[in-house]
C-alpha cells in the first residue's frame, strides 16, 4: 500500500525536477500538462458515460479569449488571461450544454463535434477578427504586474501549470466522489431511477459539462501562452479526438490517468515524430490498440494491476480499483 | 375509508393502439390504507402506476395528489411532491453499493449537492444505515448491488424509495422474482418498514396470499377497468374474482 502511494509522489517529483535536469523538456512538459487539464474535462464526462468528440471547442474558445485579452491590454496579464479564458469557456459550456445534454452516447458525441466544427469555421473565415488560418499571436504576458524574461517566464509557466494541475486534479477527484459526482455516474447506469429520485439528469449532466468545459478552457489558455500563438487548429476535430485518445490511454476512470496519459502521449509524440517522422501516428495507434486490447483501464489500470501483483493480491474489486486509480 | 384522500384518479383513459389500458378509471387512495391492485396480465395495472407516477400521460382524465393536479407533471416533479416508486425489476445504480444507492437518494431528497464532500461522509449516513437495517440489508451495505440476490435487490429498491420519505409509495410486484419460500418474509420486512416510515402503499401483486396478508383494500382490474373494490376478505371471496383473477373453479 505504501509503495502504491509513494510511486505517484515520486513521479510528480520527477516531473517537477525534469526541467532542472533536462531544460529542453520544459516546454514539452508544459504542453502535456495543458492537455492533461483538457483531458480531465473529458474524464468528467466519461464518468457520466458520455464521450465528447468536440471539446476542442472550449480549448479554443479559452485560448482565443486569452489572445484577445493579451491584444487588448498590452500583452496582457497571465492571471487575467487564465480567469477570463476559463470563465468564457465555462459560459460557452453552459450554452452549448443546454443543447447537448438532451442527447446521449453517439448523438451527444457528434453534436459536440458539430459545435466545435462550427467554431472552427468561424475562426477560419472571420479573418479580420481571428486572423484566419494564421491565427493570433499571444505575447508573453506579465505576471501579477511583473514583466519577465523568456527563460524565467517559461519556468514559472511550467511550475504554475504543475500546481494548477495538482489543484485541478484534487478538485476533480473530490467532485467525482461527492453526491453530485455520484449522481453524474448514475446517468451511465440508471438515468430513469435518478429521475425517480427527483433529480434532473439533464441538469446534473449540465453541471458536469460546465466543469468539463472550464477544465478544457484552462488547459487551452496554458497551451496558448506556452505556444505564443493560437490557430483554428485548436478547435479542429483531431484535437478533440486527441483528448479522447489520451483519456483512454491514461485510464478513462481515473483523474490521475488524464495527466499520466498526457505526459506519455506527449513524450511518445515528440520523440516518435523526431525519430520516426513518417510513422509516428502509427506508433501511437499501435500503442492505443495494445491498451484497448490488453489494458482497458489504461496506464493507471496497468499500474494498479502491477501493484496488486506486487502486493500479493489475486485481484481487486472494481470499486477498489477505481478508488486506487483515483 | 377513514384517512384523507391522498391521491385521486378521475376518469383516466389511455389506449395503446387497439388496447384499452385505462377506461374511465376512478379511484381514491386514502392515507394509511394499503391498496393492492390485482388482475390478469394486460389488465392495465402497471399502466395505472405509470400514469400516477408521471411516466405516461393519460388521453383523458386527471390525477390529483395532495390537492395538486399532477396529470401532466414529470416523474421528477411528482417524486418531489412526495410520491415514490419501487419497480418490478429493481432499478438500482449498479456501480454503487447498497449504502451508496441510499446515500444518493438521501442527497437527492435533501438537494445536498456538496461538490467537495464525499458521498460517504454526508450527514444522512446514519439515517440510511437505519433504513438498511429496517429492510434487513445492513450486512450487504458495502456490497455492490449488482452482486446481490434478487430478494435483497428488491428490498434495496424499496429502501431507495423510502429514503425519499414519501407520503405515497407505488410498488410494482414487490415479490416477483423472489423465491416462493421468501415472499412472506420479504413482504413482512417491507410492511414493517412502511409502518415505521408511516407511508401509504399501493402495490400491484399476483400472489393472492400476499394480498390477503398485507392489503387493507383490494382493487380488481381488468381490460383497463376497475371491476371490484373493497376489503380483501370480501373481494377475494367473490365468485367472479375467483374465476377470472385467481383462476380457480367456483
């Protein structure tokens, strides 16, 4: 049991130390953390048994909001960009959610996709506002009024992202264990009974949807600031698919899986693209295939199974596994 | 009937194609008076429950609960007014334990969303443990409901409804799927729990022994109509009921 808890702490410490030991990994890790937040949003919806193939919408909405805040206020202020981006993503989530929570399963997924593609087209076509396919530049913002040099800023962005991810991970974990989080889970297993308890399944899913959109938005802002540019590609359907891919890779039932999956994905993607430029997508595809076929609980599920074996347990009950994964 | 009228169905009519499932159904449900609904398959018994709990809307007629017209209200709205339901096939949250099922119901009842409090730590925990005790399911409190035998699943389903502290509880065949040897035991537990919770029950049942033992009043349904209504002793000895519903030679 101690080992099961020590290893995650050591992994967080390793991620925190990596930019100091190997500075070239810093940007890659920041991007992985930003995507991890968006994947966390996907995990929230998976908890209710729903898959969104359009959550890049909120990622992009928040990223563009950050870019506009930066443009409007002389480079912008990082905290203001994060707050504004997350809020706009949450409000967008509220409005889009009012439509999509009426549907389930494939219809839910595809309706999300439709909304994200409408926004993608808007970003592409309204060139005078959005910069079209060239996108918008995101200048390095000040932090609480302090102008920073590039190196210092990137380091602060990485460690700030790490702290945000830990806080968001804990808050999401607590949310999913709470009464409303459990009610969301019952949408997956027995929505009719939930209604017969006097609870609106749609309102419950909507609450989760807004949380999910806000998490995606926060990730979008961090990504925009880290990359220094936002383009319509932020809202592109492949981005949405990437989030779902990472969620399954890390473990669809696990908060930790969002970040583990994201880190592994980003590392594999970066190095596969560098060393096998023509086949890196194939490498990822085979990796995901192996996960789905042999470890449906993702990397975190594999980790739990390994810990069980080391701990001498023949097997775990589903809820124990879920708790351990969380 | 001594209790006040809790729910009143007035002139209910509904048909599914050529099948008449409710044909001018008029019935009052009195507080503290457990009503059994009997009748052959297809008589319209479950349809009546579906209308009263908002799952179906009648083509004509209305349902009044506690002085309020609930005919067009959703199951959710009717539940919030104090009407609960237990199902023929237990409707439980299969990824949760028995206790967690009840805690979700308690949180729903009290509108206790609490986004950062663990479900297991909500103040209603003791109350729900007591409810599990009432239905003799304390020993399985921490077991996933998907692993429980049918009899216990039925009891947890009824406890889930009772967790809402309803005024009126509809139960659709509370002993179906339960072994014959356990039926009376299960209903004894339910009857005791209902009495303790002071809940009026309406239940659909095929087992006449169960009806005789637990009902204060019986309504006999056939082809969407109420044919007879009265005290169990009187109704269950009526030759037409014996022939058409109980299925014995007079």
